[in-house]
C-alpha cells in the first residue's frame, strides 16, 4: 500500500504542476477566479491512477465538486480517498 500511496502522490503532484492555474496576486477573491484546479480537470488525473492501480476508481468517490485550492489539498485529499476506496473495495 505504501508503494501505491507514493505512486498516487507522484502522479497527483506532477498533474498539479502541469495543470493548475496560477492565481497570482491580482485576484480580488477566489470566487472571482475559481479554484486553481477545477473538478473537471482533476478527473483527468484519475486516468493515470487507474492505470497504476489496474482498476477503475469512481470519480464521485474521489473528486470534490468545488475543485482544489492548493497542491497539498489536491494531493492529500485525493490520495486519502483513493486509498480508502481501494481498501474498502478489494478486487
């Protein structure tokens, strides 16, 4: 499970680095701009996670609808939810 966790975190970290929108200092509020990584874009990260785990993890069990505001939030929350799903749904 530790190897899976490390692999998932690596995938998510790279995904964030490549896809997150830089908010900058000009933003008045987060409501005006949305999250740096929205939920629709976040779903794409599951494709690579599915390949690594050799199974499909349902989007609705893992991705939150409001998106993610920080890299740490994105990695921590999705990793935790994926590992919980895998533990609760053995193949």
